[in-house]
């Protein structure tokens, strides 16, 4: 499991590895992915195995441009085309009707395929050198925290991966936003692009993106309530209300200000900037998780803008423990 700096030579090496049926972890602008060439069902099966991921959880296919998109998706609905034009390349995933050639293991037997066009130069160089779309879930064991650094991948997946390309910490630090079309644009997973930004691009009704309440919102297949969890039990709680006696052996994940009395504290963004907070979220949770604390208390985040995705990840982490 060599961790290689993402130099052009090593990206070329990683592409050769993919072409030979290997699996490669690589940086994207959202989180690190664990990739296989989409047409290679055996390699895709190794990705599932390495992550201990159930086969009902479909993967996201990463493409370089519209030509490659056409190899995997049969159709681009008008609303999807608008979103693609505005937000690709970037951390937006669109669920589209699939081409028959996409192995059903990739899509968990669904007639749709989740696709995104990443903006990260290393991800793009890798897809280009491999000459094929790359199917890649986040490079973490199923249900665990997503990796925002190459070291997270090395620690979590280790020898199960052939090569880890190190491109430094990821920019957004949180997974892509997933939109389905059934046929109305529907939020399936809040993520790095705020819902408000997506809605502003689509002409109003009947094509508005459905911003449903949490209970009504359909979830993407495989998105279990206990996804994205650290091993340490996590509770979303007002940090000032946690009894002082419980603080010493607990960690606090705060948005702006460090609370007193906790064994360890991580502040996501002293300026209260949600972009910075999202980028720090998994990193801070990985750090707190490594300290052997009894519990992690996370400050509730308002569900607006990127706060929706952050609150979603915290709620899932809480459901796990
Ligand atoms: O930012 C990201 O999206 C990262 C980077 C690596 O691109 N990838 C990522 O993949 O988060 P993963 O496997 O952790 O999440 C993919 C999720 C699946 O769990 C499922 O919820 C949804 O995408 N998905 C995939 N295919 C789908 C489909 N055909 N229909 C609906 N949802 C789908
Ligand atoms: Mg994941």
C-alpha cells in the first residue's frame, strides 16, 4: 500500500495500476476516493471488498468531460444539464439513466448511475491517464468517517489498497451533493454544494429542487442512518449544557468558540464560516476519535447552506453510537 506523492509520474503509475485491474485511492475536491475502472467488474468488486461495503450500496462514477459522461449515462434531463453546466467540474453528483455497459455491481442493480465530474487536478489527471471513467466511493471502511487526507486512507484501509496518491488535504472536506431526477430534481444527499445554490440555477416550478423536511426526504440507496461515524460515541448537544463532570473525558466539536472544561476541543471555524467548518469537519472528528475519549459532544449546526450537510453528517454519526 505505498503512499505516493501525486506527481505526474506517480499518477501515470497509478493509471497503469488501474488498467491492470488494481484499485487506487486518490484525492478529489470533496474527499479521497477509492477507484477502479468502471468497466472492470472484478476491480470494482475489490473496491467493495476493501471497504467491506454491502453490494446494495452503489458507487459514484467519475468522468473527465461530457464525452465520457455519454459512455455511462444514457440521458441528461434538462434540469441535470443546467446543473452540470453550472457546477461541473465540482462536488455535485447527478443520478442519471445508465448505459447497459455499466456493470450492475457499480449501480447495485439500479437502472440509474450516479456520475460526477471532479475538479481536482489529480483526480482529473488520473481519469485522463486511465482513459476511462473511474468508479469510486469514498476511501473509508463502510460506515466510517470519510478520509480528507491520504494518511486517513492509509490508516483505515491500509493493505487492501494498491496505491494511495497523496494530494494533500481536500478542499471541501465533505462529500458531493447528490441530486436525483424522478423526474423532478430531488436532493438525495446534502453535500459540498449548498441546496440554495443548486435551486437558484433551476427555473422555478414545476422543476424546483425538492427541499423536503428530513422525514420526507428520500435517501440515496446505501445511505444508512449510521453512516459517517467515528468509533467514539458522538452526541449532538449544546456544549455549555453538558454537565462539567462529564466534560473532562469528553471531546468537544465546536463551531466558533472553544468551550471550557473538555478533555479535548476542536473549533471548526473561529469566524463561523461554514465552508471552513465543512472542510475541517471530518479532519477534526478523525483527530478527536484518535484520543481515546469516552464521548464526543458536537455543537448543533443550523441547517442552512453548508450547515445542512454538516448537520446531516453529525446526525448520522450520532445514530451510530
Ligand atoms: O464526494 C463524493 O461524492 C465522494 C468522492 C470520492 O467522489 N464519493 C462518495 O461516494 O461519497 P460514496 O460511495 O461514499 O457515496 C456514494 C453514494 C451511495 O452511498 C449512494 O447513496 C449514492 O451515492 N448513489 C450511488 N449511485 C446511486 C444511484 N444510482 N441512485 C441513487 N443514489 C446513488
Ligand atoms: Mg462514503
